[in-house]
C-alpha cells in the first residue's frame, strides 16, 4: 500500500514579508490533455488572472499556459493569502470553463533576484522544450504586465 498524498499548507511565512515572489505551478488533470491552450480558453484564463490582479488578489510578474499546466511568478497579500486565492480561482475556472485541476499546487518562494531571472527563462522555454515551438517569442499563451505596457 502506498502512502497517501499530504495536503500542503501553502501559507506565506510571516518572516517572508509582504510581496514575496513565488514560482507557482498548477496542473490540470489528466496530464497530457490540452485543456488550457485553446485560443478562446487561453484568452479567458489570462483575462481572469489579470482581472484578479487588478482586484488585488495577487501580483503577477509572468504567467505561461501549457496545454495541461501553467507556470507563474506571483506575489500574494497576507489576506486572503496564496492558498485561498489560488483555490478560489481554480474553483471559478472549473465551474465556468470546466477546467479539471489537480488537487493542490506547487510553490517555491524566491530568495534572490538571480533565481527569478533563471526561473523566468525556464518558464519561457517550457513550450520550446516540449517541442511545441522553436523560439519562446512564438508562444501565444503568455502574459506579463510588461507585455501589456508595450
């Protein structure tokens, strides 16, 4: 018998300070099914992320959709916090667009700017590594505030 999967707390430690940046991965289920990279769905998902940013649920530095998961660089206010904000968004997208998400998510808090640059490159290269495009600039399912400003 295999051990059960633990529920992770996903709380921002008090010592991390307000505005700590996190690398986030949310996976759809089943893996391998393209639920996120249909043009109308992708636009809707990115718009809903941007709407919640304007509302103050989080601050996004970068988000990239892959067919069965998304990667993001995000910061969260103490209230409602990371777990409540992402769980609420996942429930909303499930209800409105029938996105089937895996339970929970992966998060890693950055400790320095160098790690942020490395992880941004990793995220942007994800569709290249998956063989979906030849160069990261060709991937249409990506959003960042700097892209909007241009």
